[in-house]
């Protein structure tokens, strides 16, 4: 499933994990191990030269645009997202006698980080501009790959801490198996959502940093035949005299 929880969902993190242990007189469930799995699916970028720069500035895409649309005149456009999908498997044992606890625990938690970028380079670009533009857009592709590499261990550490806390706490009194399953899913999804939000904030910051005014100017002057706008053209003429 795709993560859709907001940051506020994790505010009750500590209370949800430890409240049962403090209030219930039931003994803790037998120690269970949770397998936290992090997988990555990083597709090779698809490169498209079929659209003119003016088209790329206004086109609508299903995936978010990673790069600044203003760079389509001097480079291109990278359309990509990092998807955070998860699967939670929960095992359980129902109480068979009065006073026994109904136990449920996450047996496997899987988080998959994936991206499948499309890189557009303007069809109206010359050979030099195409090469320069593609190289710039591939830096955007590299950013997403680096973010995925960086956040895999973060997901593992945060989820590991959460499931260890849950597995060591006593079960809450009065919960049946279905209610216990829902509580577990709520807690785990809250952690995933917070880390996913952090990932997206970090990713956006890295992309904005790459598409700086200095980078725009560098690309503008990389190929002699490129004319960005009249002011740039006049400046180029003055500096070449």
C-alpha cells in the first residue's frame, strides 16, 4: 500500500506503545521476532527527445516534476517520484483460558522504495545543448538514487525500534485479535509516514539546490549557439567583444 499518513499520526507514538504495559496486569506475550525488510526498485531512466522546450514548460504529468521547469530552455526536465510502499504481516494467538492474553505481533514489515524516472530533453536543442542538458538531468536522477540509498537504513532503524518496543510490551487488556492488529498497523504506518515525509523534504531540498541560478547561468553559457533570452544574448555579445 502507498503511505498516506500525515506527520500528526506519530504524535501519540510513545503513548500507544507503552500505555498497555503500564495499565494492564496481563503478562507480556512470549518474545517474538519481527523481520524488517527494506527493498529498493530503481529503474533506469527513460530519455525522451520528442517534446520541444516550450511544450515541457506547460505539460502536465502524472508523476511530480523533480527539476525546475525554467531549466527546460537550457537543459530539460526530469519527471520522477520516490514511492514508499509497505506491507505488514501480523501473527497472532488468541486467549484460550480466562486471564490469558490475546497476543498479536508483526511478523514481517516490508518497505519498498522505488523510482522510475523519465528525462525529457528539448527536441529543439542542438547537439551540444542536448548533451549538456542530459548530463544536468541525470544529476536529478542521481539525487533520487542517493536519497533511496540514504533512507533505507533510516527506515530500518526507526521500524526496528518501534517493533522491538511493541514486542516487549504487555498486551492491552480487552483487545481482541482484530483490534490488536489494527493498533499494530496504526503504529507502524505512523512511523513509516514520518520517515517518508522526511525523505520527501530532503529530496525536494536537494533538487532545489541543484537547480540554482548559478547552475542556470552555467548551462546557458555551455554551448555557444544557445540563446536563452534577449538580455542573455546581448550580454553574451558584449562579453565576447
